[in-house]
């Protein structure tokens, strides 16, 4: 997930740089800035320093991703530093990682936040603001959090939907939106 957010940030940086070019004909010849180069090499270091999982299949998959990323972003030749090629490669990586994220089993609350998965109305009485269309009740009393989470990624936003079982045995959806901002290394 962190790598995906970093890739979105680099794409934003590349697109910003592409729009700041004076002559549109020069877009194909423009090389990436030192800041973008530094950020991409930082992602490579992040991938190399990422802890590998205990399972051999996951470790092999992680090593394959590292090798492919280093091969795709090999800046030893001048053609690899062209802005439009880097941008195209970054977008391919985002599509690939989005597919693997959506197929992964990390859609359960227990893996993201074990405290919420163990919560129930006997633990504490928690009220969540909502139901503003109903004039009698302006809050929702939480009975427990359901184990399923939906993650939606669009452009530079990530939204997670939490499903909450209310005391009156109805399900309410609570959405948490995070914005991926430009972060420099």
C-alpha cells in the first residue's frame, strides 16, 4: 500500500513537470528532474529494505517485484530518463499493484486494526454521528464492527469503508478518506 501511495505521488510530480514545460513539442525530449529521480530511487531503496514475509511464496513474489521495478527504472541510459517513458511505466506499475491489492486477502478489519475487530457494545457505549435525515436520532449506537473492509483507490485518494452493526441490528457504512500528498524524501 505504501509503494502504491508513493507511485501516485511520483505520477503527480511527473504530470506537474509535464504541464510546466514551455513548448509542447519538447514533451517527448524532456528528462525527469533530479527530485523525481531521487524519489524513484527512494522507492527502490524502500523495496530493498522492506521486510520479507516468512512464507516462501510471498518472499519470492516480493523479490520478483523488486527485480522488475529495478529493471523498469534502469536509468543507466539516457532513454530511461525521458519523462514520458517514466510516466508511462509508473502508470503501468500502478495498474499492476492495484490488481494485486484488490486480489489480496487484506480486506478484513482484524488485519488492519485488531482493536476494532474485538470491540462490542459491552466494551463501551460509543455513539457515531449520523442519520441526519431522521429528526429523532442524530447518532448511531455501535454494537460492533463487521470484519469486512472495502478499499477504494482513485487518483490520489484512498477510501476505506467500515461496516458497523448498530444496536438496532442495522448495518451502517462509515467511510474514511485519506489523501496522498506530495512528500519529499
